[in-house]
């Protein structure tokens, strides 16, 4: 579950990146976030993942009040969510397999379970043939799919994805969205930012829009 209550985010200047955000996304719900570049989508997602903090208001994600979270509690919180960033944030010195396995290792998963689960997820995102490759040898789309597999491998309660299909061709985009819908059907809350309005129409999910830091409603 994700809940914003009268949230503002202001940077020095002052720059009002987000203004009076009220939004509730229930457990197991799939929601698209649309809006032009610079509208505030990435800022919204950075706060959901505790990489940034609200200036005022309240934000609760996966039953964690992020308004008051301490720096010491942030790592444990992030282990409960999945995040796909626009810049992927893959570790360059780790292979595709090792990048995807990382959340399981952090959680102390048994090695035999890691060896079983990682290939399964790499197959789901079409990267079985890239297991031993390093990020710098991958295309942008392959890096994106690696990041998606890493975000999903530990079955998070909340998944946020910032333009997860931005570098993918139409066929792969549909396959990734099918995968996200399956994850949602299993109980994960999925919140996806996208510029692909045609895909949003095809998927027929709840959609909210943001412009100049303010939500414009949705359905």
C-alpha cells in the first residue's frame, strides 16, 4: 500500500517539485503514473523508495511511515520493495546473474534457492543467454530487463518502476508488462511511470497524471 497525504516537496530556491499530493494505492493494485518530463514523476518515486524525503505531509509505503524513518531503518525498508530506475543502477563489477541475485543475498537466501530462482527470472525477461555478461556489454534494453528482474526476484510487497519499457521494442514491452501484471495478481502493489499512452490505453488500468508537481486526478 502507498499513501500520500498532503505531501509537498520543496527544494532550495524555492522550487516546489510536488504540491499537496493526496494519493492512495491499495495492496495488490496496479496503477500507471503519466505526465510530461519534469512534472514530478521521478521525485514522487524517489520519495516512495526513501531516496528523498517529504518537506511536509505524510507518506506511508508498505506500512512504513517514511516521513519519520531514520537513516538506520532505510536499508531494511528497501529490502521490502522493488525499484526500477531510469538509469538502472546496475553494479558494473557484477555479472547479470550476480546483479539479479543481489537482493536474495542481502536477505540471506540459501545459495541453492538463489541458483534456482535467478535463472527462472532471467528466462522471464529474455536474458538466459546473458547470465555471465557484465552490464557494460549489454544494450540499454538488456540492462533495463536486468534491472526489472532484480527488482522482482525477492517478491516485494511494493514495486515502483520509472519508465520500465522506455528502451524496449514493442514486443518486449508487452512481455514485461504481462510480467508486471502477473506479479500484481500475486499481491504486489505495482506503480509504473510511463510516457507510453498507447500502452496505458491497452492495459486499461487505473491511471493518475501529474503536471507541474500536482496530481490531475485519474480514474
